[in-house]
């Protein structure tokens, strides 16, 4: 049973966009590895930008600085 974990920042991804991610990740495993879509698990974790850092700064700080 394949398990895919997608992490994105919590910035308003719509239900439709998340559904497309789930469908697309599932289909990729079907196409590339021949996995059964009925047993493929996809989980989307949304992380607050205060809790996601790059280069020693949170995404919130980077966005405020225009990076």
C-alpha cells in the first residue's frame, strides 16, 4: 500500500486543488509503478507559515521581506 505525504504551507489551497493533488499523486503511482489506486493513500499536511523555515527564517518572515 503506497503512502504519499504532501506538505504545503497553509495559504488557502482550495478543496478542488487538494482533490487534484490527491488524484494526481495517485495516478502518478499507477502510471509509473503500476500501483493499485484503491490501496494508495495520499495525505496532505498544511503547515502554518510560522512553522516552516528556509535559510534560518520562517516563510512568514520571508514573505514579509518580499523573498
